[in-house]
C-alpha cells in the first residue's frame, strides 16, 4: 500500500495485490480478507516480474480502525 497527501491535505491510498508463496511446515490460518503480517519476507525480481516469498503468517488484530 502506498499513501500520498495532496495539496488539500487529503490522503490518497493505493493498494496493489501481490501473491506471496509461504514456505511453512503448516498451512497458514488465514482467509481472503483477513489482515495478516507476513514474517521472513524475501523479495526478488526477474525480467520485471516481482516474486514474494515468506516463512510465515501471523494474524493482525484491528481496533478503532488502526492496526496493532
């Protein structure tokens, strides 16, 4: 996600989806729409294609509209 503030002070957010391969001994306990934190993130690129891999996933709780 990226954020930009315009001249009026309004905040514009852009969210892009990207697949992440999770290398873990157990299947992550997450569903579409869940807020999660990816651990052990590794990023690479080949010929302009971005690859994301990680070693784990943790659930993130949300309170008052802010992530903890």
